[in-house]
């Protein structure tokens, strides 16, 4: 399955990229699986996308959770929680 990844704010800065097109293995079927798959790259990917780290996710520009199933050609985005004052 081919999807588009987007990274925002401090996630983008840490990873050194704002977007990437990827071909996923068949076992990656949810947004959480995408995060785990990227985490397995190691290094800064593992650190930035680690479980337990505050991170928001979106599927096709809609906020979502890790259990959301992905589909061919979709967009998955990762970004830090937003705070304001």
C-alpha cells in the first residue's frame, strides 16, 4: 500500500523532513501500525515517534487515534500536541 506521510512542527524539525511517500508492507493496516513501522527505522525516528511520547495523529486531515485503518493513497500526519496561551 502506498501512502503519503506528513510531519509538522517539532516532529518535522527532528526528522528533517516535512513529507514522504512510502510503500508499506501488508501488515501495516492502522495509523498506529504506521507509527510503529516508522519507529523501527531507529535513530531519530525511534526517539521522535516513541510510544508514550505525546504525539497527535491525523488521517486524511482529520484527527484520529492509533486504531484507524488506513487505505491506499491516504495521508497520515504526525505532530506534537498544540498548546496555547
